[in-house]
C-alpha cells in the first residue's frame, strides 16, 4: 500500500490479480476478496468510531480542532462511510457525504480534520495480516474450489 496525496492505494494489484487468477480461477480471487472486504469493514468501523466517539450532536455540538477527526453532529458523514467491492481484489472505503473530502484534506478556509487516513493507519497491520492469511491459505489449498 502507498499513499499518494494522502489516499492509501494498493500497488501491484493488477499483477497480483493476474497471478491469483492463473493459480486458482475465480474461487481463489473471490475468497481473497472476502478478506479484503472484511479488512475494509474494519477501516470503515474505525473511521466511524473516530467521528462519533465522545461527540455531542445538536445544540451542544462542538466542532473538532484542526488535525482531529470531525465531531459527529448530524451523523451524515459517519453514516455515509461504506465499504464496496469494486471488482475482484479491489475494495474501496469512502464516504459519500458531500463534504467528506473537505474534512479529510481541508480547504483554503479550513484545516484538515482527517478521519480516514488515521483509520487506515490504525488498522493497517490487522488488515494486512487478515488478507495475508487469506492469501497463504489459498496458496496452501492450491486454489481448489470449495469453502
């Protein structure tokens, strides 16, 4: 994984997808994709917790400080974070709230309040282990179909 512009990306995905497809067909890729999806869900949950933990909505709401995750107010940001299997071996965790990017990266008028990058950093080792274990299991199975 690398992080160009603050966005974590997987490098070498196309080559790995081709190798996995050659080893065990779609079944292997599907099973590894499930592990990737579970890893994405861990990151999603971590981001949602960072936004909602300790925040007060409505009249008592206090905005977060620069550099801290946004404090939940209406719930739109946290409730719009989702994990999607875009294609085999490609999972995306994002928020569809219209202001999600402005909070994560900041604007010319507001300092960043990152919530996704810290979630990735906090769960990276666990996610890598989960996916790595799935790959190792599939290699040992030799790509045989069946669960």
